[in-house]
C-alpha cells in the first residue's frame, strides 16, 4: 500500500451477498477494509483476494467473528487499525433452519447495538454508520407481513430503532438503507427454503408491477453512497435509481 493513508471502513457480514459487494465497492472508493464473517473462512478469503486484485492499494482484512458473541466483538474491535470512517452493519440472520429460539432478536437487534457500542471508541466524530434493512422490517406493524418472515421483520425493526437512537446518542451520522427483496441474495434463497410461496408471490407482484426487484449491485451502490455522501437519514433502493428518498413504499418483502 502506498501514498496517503486510506480511511478505514468496517463491514459486518462481508463474506457474501450484498456485504461482499459493499467490501469491493468501498475498497474501490478509496477505503481500507476490515470485514467480519461468522464462518466459511475459505469464502471470506476469496472475497478478500478478489477485492485486493481489483484494488491493489487497498488493505483488506477478514476477521472470523460472530457479532452475537461478546468475546468475538471484542476481538473484532481489537483487529481494527486506527480511526473508523465508515461502519456498515450488514450482518443479519434468523431465517436459517437451525436458528435457535430468540436468535433473530439477538443478531438483528441486540448485537447490532452492542457492536456499535464496542466500536464507538474507534469511530471518528465524522463517521458514517449505515444500517441496511428490508421494506417489510422498516414498515413493521404498518404493513402486512408474511407469517414466516414476521420474527425477522420484528427484530430488524427493533434493530433499526436501537442503531438510530444509539447513533444519535453518540453524535454519529446514521443512514438506514431500505430495500425490497434482492432476488438471488442469500436472504432470498433462505426465504425460498423457508416459505417458497411467499417469495414467489413477491416475485409475481414485482413482475406485474413492471418494477423489477433490485440487484445486489444496486443495493450495494446505495449502501456505499449512503456511507460516503451526506444525505437523508433514510434511503429507499429502487431499480431505476438506487438512492431515492420517497414516501414509504407499499411493497412488503425482505432484503
């Protein structure tokens, strides 16, 4: 790595899906990256190698850390060099078939705030925090939910509230990026396994409306824009323009 020091961006859940694209795009935008992953070290190594290949000047570090575990959060924080300019709280869960009772609330809400607080001493005063979420979670209790997704929507909604209020308390800029279901993403694949009729209904609704579901790249673009450019506190991802702030959309599915 040569030249002036690059600012540091931290991405949770950076080894697959939107997180891996965000890692690559933030590196290309001039950031050194520290990302965490829960398991699958070989997959994380591929993301790191691909990102460094595309952006040789970037310092990219992959850390195995489960954000729901206190010791892992502490170890993750200890691996981050210097001041953090961007924090993307992308890690989420709860749709896994083997998820224990209460896991969605833990990973999508409590652990998000715990990690924000653990990293607070490292965040620069001008740091940007981004919390990606789903239409269904953002609109929880204000729109219909698929029964199979309700626990995740509820927990992500609480996580959004905890992170936003935590950032306000810490004096940090926070942006919530809200997306419809990202077809082909790990979350959409898990939704297919969990409740295929529900995810097929959402695809059919999108096809009938003439507005396609967003892609991984479109959602990642909106997250990076939110992280790197001052803007509104809530950004809705659309397939035609990836960072519009609008009235709350009526669509009702998950990222």
